[in-house]
C-alpha cells in the first residue's frame, strides 16, 4: 500500500495516518480556519493602501479588515478582493481565500498578481488537478512569478504521485531561479519519497544556504532528522524555526511544525514538554484529530490509560478508520487487561494493513493471554522470519508475556516498570524485532550489570534471542542459570520452560510451568498458558481443568470460556462448544470474539440462519464496528441472502475504506448479485492499493475466467509471480486457473514451479491432484516425499491412504492407516477404513478395529456398514442385519450398503427380502464395486431373467 507518508496536504491529517516515525516531511497545510473568527479590531477607515502595507508587515488581521471595508463600498474592487484573499490565506482559511481570489480574477486583477496565492489556496484545499489547469505555463509572467508557478505545479504533481512530472517542474523553476529554496525543498521531498536521505539532505542544505531564514527549510531539516530517528536534532530544528519572529509561512505550516515538535518530544519521553505543545495545538484547532492522538500517546506513556481511551474515542469518532489510533486503542486495552477489546481494535488494524507487524505481534500476544495458543501461533507466524516451529513461536509469546511486552513503559504497577527518560534495553529490543539476533546478543552482553529488575529483563531477552537464533542449548543455559539464582521467581520458571520447549524438552518445560503456577497459583495468565500447552499436546482433560480453575477465580472470564469451547469443538462436541460461546457472550456482550466463534460453529453445522442471528446481535452490540458489519454480511452470504448482505458490507467499507477484506467481501456479494461491474471495480481498487491481496486477485481472475478471458486471468497470476512475497501464490493461482480450464498438465507444471519457491502443503496436494487428473504415473510420489519430511501431517497421510484405497492397493493403504492410528487412536476415519481394508484382506483384526470405530460413531452409516460387513465376514450375519437396516435407511442412495443388506438378509434366511433389496438396486441403476457380485447373488436367489440388479 502506498505509504500515505508520501502525500502532502490536508488529506494526511484527515485520514489521520498517525505513524509517529514514518510521516514524511512536507508542507502539511491543514484547513483549520485558524484565528479568523476572532479578528475584531478597532475601527477607522485607513484605506486599501494601508491594508496592503499591513499585509506586507505581517498584520494579516488588519489587512483583512481594511479589505472588507473597501468592499463594503465597492464590491467590484479587484485589488480589494486580492488583498482579502491573500489575508484569508495567511489567516488559515484557504477556502475563503480561494473564493476571494476568484473574485479578484473576475474583477480584472492580472494573472501575475493572483496566480501564486491562488495556487497556494488550491494546493491547501487539495484541488491538485484544478491547480494544474488554472496555473498555465503559457501565461506571460515575470521570471520570479513563473518560477513560483512552476514550483506550485511541482507540488501538485507530487501530491498526485506523478513524481517524474514533479521533478521536471522543480528543475524548470530552478532554471529560472537557481536559488529558489521552495523548489529545492520540493526536490528534497521527492528524494525522501524515493528513500534517498543523502540526496534529500543535500537539497535541504542548498535551500538553507540560499535562504538561511527559510522556516520551511529548517522544518525540512528537522523532518529528515526525525525520520532518521535523531530526535534531539529534530527537536532543536523545530524549536529554532518556532523562534523566528516573522516567519514567511502559512498558519498551517506553523501548526504542523508545532505538531512535529510535540511528536518528537513524546518520542524522547519528554512528556511534560510534549503535553505543553499538545495543549497549544488543541487551543489552535480543537477539531484536529492528530493532537488528540498525540495526547493519548503521552497519557499512555504516563500510565493514564482511562484518560488515553477518552482521547482516542474522540479521535476515532471523527476518523473511524485511523490505523494508528486503532493500534494505540488496542495497546491501551491490552495494558488494561481488556483483551477482548484489544482484539477488536487490533483485528481492525490488521484489516486495514495486514503488513503492520507491531499490530500482528500484539494481537498474537492478546490471543495468548486469552489462552488461545493455536490462534496466537497462527497470527504470529507471518511476523517471524523463516519457518519457526510452534514451540519456538510459543517460546516467543511466553517470553514476551513474561517481559511485560505491550504495556506502557511509564506505567507503574502490574508491569513493575519505572518511568525513565531513556530505555537502555531499547536498542537490543529493536534489534530483536528486526531479526538481528547477533546484534541483540552483543548489545545485551555488553550492558553493565544492573539492578534485579534489569538482570531479569536481560535474561529474558537473551533467552528469547537464543530461541529465535535456534540456539536452544544456549537459551536453556541462560534460563537455567537465572532460575537457579531466583528459585522463588515465577517469571524465571516461565522463561526457563520457554527455553526447554524450544529445545524439545516438553516434560521438563511442563515442570517449570507447574513450578511457576505453584509459586503464584492465582495468576490467571499462567493457568491459561498451561491450559494452552495441554491443549497443544492433546491433553484435553488437563487443559479443561486449568480453564475450570480460572473460572473458579473469575466466573466471568471470557478467555477461559472460549478455551473450553474450543476444547469441546476439538473433541467433536459442537453442542458443548456452542454452550460455552453463548456463556462467553453473556460474560462480555460487546466482545466480538465469542460472537464470531459462535457464527463459525453454526456455519460449520449448516445452521446459517443461526449464524446470521448471532452476527445481527454482534452489530447491535457494537453498531459502528466495521468488523461486526463485515461479519454480518459474510454470514448473510453464507445463508444465501446475498442481496441482504450488500447493505452491511457497504457500511463496513464506508467505515473502513482501506480494509481489503471488507471491500473484497463486498465484491463477493456483488458478484453473487450479478453486479459484475461494481464487483470488478472494488476488486481492482483493492489490488491497486495492495497488489499482494491474494483473495481479491483470485476473485478477479475468476471473473475474467468466467468471461472466457483466460489470458487476462493468467496475467493476474503472473503479476503475483513478479512479487517476491506472492511469487509462490502466483504459481498456485496459475495452476488453479489451468485446473478450472481442465488443462491438468499445465496446472501440474505451474504447481511444481510454486513448490520450488515454497515447499507448501497446499501446493503439494494441488500438484498431486493435477498429476492424478492428468494420468501421470505414480502421482502419489509427491505426497510420499512430503510425508518423509513431515511425518506428523495426518491430513496428507489420510489423502495418500485414500489414494491407495481407491486404487485397490490395500497393503500400502493399510500401512498408512496404521500409522495414522499410532498418532491418534481415536481417528474414526482411519479406524473405519483400516477395518474395511482388513476385511478385504481377510485379516483377523478387522472385526475388533471395526467395532472400535462403531463405538465412537454408532450413527454413521459408513461406519455401520463397515462394522456389519466385518460381522458378516466373521459369520455373524444375524448381528449385522439390524445394523445394516439402520444404515440403509440413513443412506438410501448408498448402493454398496444395500448390497450388504441383501447379503445379510440372504444369509439369515430372508431370501424374499434379499430379492426385494436387490430389485431396488436394479431400478436405481447405481454403480458400485460389488455390482457383479450382486447380480450373481440375485440369480442364486431365483431372480427373474438372465440379468441382475443394475444390468
């Protein structure tokens, strides 16, 4: 997504892209309406000439009054309109200025006089195209005016992101006036946009040499220092320019500079000074959101979390799609322990910008705190370089939780930290976040010994870094040493357990976690963490005990309820999962987590109307939440109410227009409603903003494929292949398109190209399917190769076993099912299919295996059939008969079951019943493996004719 930091003007403030480190410098001209309403001066008719002199002296209010007086007597006075427009511009009202300047133009003022202030007003009001049309290059203007016009055109091109034209305009202006500081600053901004800070610095220095008192040049110098993280230097530059007595700049520029000063003071933890600057800004323009955001930042750092929430609510009221305000709101709620609310805001941030690593990490930590380890791991995984194991990710989460990550540095109390002017650990933590493990370790080892809290933090960071660097032995060594020195510190045992997990020593890790719980048995986070570990290891009963212990202490703990719901779901108890979700909703009626989980449960069970009802309740609880509206629209689509889905999805897009998921879902609804034009427009907007939005690209490719435009669809896939992050996905999409077009060989080649880039399970499976459809020899080899490297992948092993079973390769099929059952003895599908294979092989174990499956799923027709067939094979047809009667009734179109029923009827003496069953098969004309055997049995029972069932 284009970084809005490359844009100038009011839009950057209106959209409140509040990233405190990446906002590029520029003339941030805010349409504030500053000062003009309070310009009541003493009377006295001094005339137009006096007003012009007032303007020259910087007395803009007086100039404004004089121009008004002249116009009251002569409304056609062009020079008075010109003066009024220029004064309005300098008083911070560009819309009024533009109107006045247009009247000056209409009343005969030469273009040389109105062109520059008109261009400034158009620039401030973001009318960039109009500026380019209005300020013509063909006009006969003096050299200084023409240079200013060229520079203003460069500013407009830059705002439109037409950077080549902008550069040409600035250089043309400099050809007329080689020392024009504004054009030099324009080139500096282009260099900064192109990430060329050295070139930007050279242009800024040239501007300062040409005009040492240029406030814009000093602000640009401060912005370069700010973007480089040199906050002290930036603060000095901003303070210098704010000290100028008569700076030649617009009020909006003064506001912007003071804003940057407040920001840089907050960055340095000079919170009192920042607050003073912010209060000045709030008086200057009470409606501007950015000062309120900075105020919230300061309050957060001071630990005044409730007050920070109040400020952020005001920001979000005016700018509901503000990524930075939502991010900070998520952080504040996390620090308060309001994890459900934190999840809502952080999820919104991820909807707006999926590449926000800080939001992703904090969201993962939020899930972890809630006891949702699996979701936490899946959320964190894209933020960690390489292919980390679940144990490593869990270690990162545990270490971050133990280190108090996500809490404000200045907050005393729960995090046990003291407000300090600078954090000696910050460089090491930044190195860890950037994946520079060796640098982080060097910094940590070089730090002098500190107090107990510092040593604890150093040990935790060392352990985390060693884990990330895959040096589990070193991590264990550091953690063990620290825990031995602090045996009564529960956090020390938690960190030690983290290191042991990374080393693959789960039993030892569990002992450390349990020791941490013993030292602090009432710590809910510890209990939830232990429960998550139990759940990850399949120890569901133990996990449930942990969560029950949490609920005994806190009966309305939503995280524990949701964890119990997930446990119920894993064990096939959907009713129990629904019950826990409903209890969680009652405990936290405004938290989206439980609503969405309940909606998913209903959808998976085909209860789509119930899912819609749940989503409707969520929207009623949080009516202005775009995520809730999106969930409602998605539920309505699943329920087949695509026309009803349009309204909530349109509202979600209106509230969060930059969230790709919401716009993509709207496009889905539009496609279902056959509004292909608008759907395609929405998908193109998503892809233009972020070419890596895979779902949107896939949908648009599908639209093109349905329009018989395979080349157009393939071009989208190949555009993904041109990007490093989406290259493998591009080959996967290309393969999918060929598969849809039944070009199976081409599909297999595309998938295999993707596998060279990313050895991914989904690509492995797709390659297998394409090779199978193409009739390749031994297509299952790709599955076998994958399983050799990933032996615990049960789903792929089941697919391989099914392939063998389908192709009547019973021995290798049995081997795969046996391996599946070693990992999960209660796998019903594996039990059922293995029993079937054993029965076919005449293996004496068949009946016992079939009975195990039957006891686990006594109402499944396929399981009933396998068990009954094993009974028949064991000469127990009488026992098999009632089971097959139930199976045939439950699956009236399953021909094989009806054949088995006929066999059971025949062997128990009911020949007439067997003939009737076989005659029904004959009428159905169904195809099944034992069709020939059924015909033989029919003839043996005296069936009419030479044919048989289905002949």
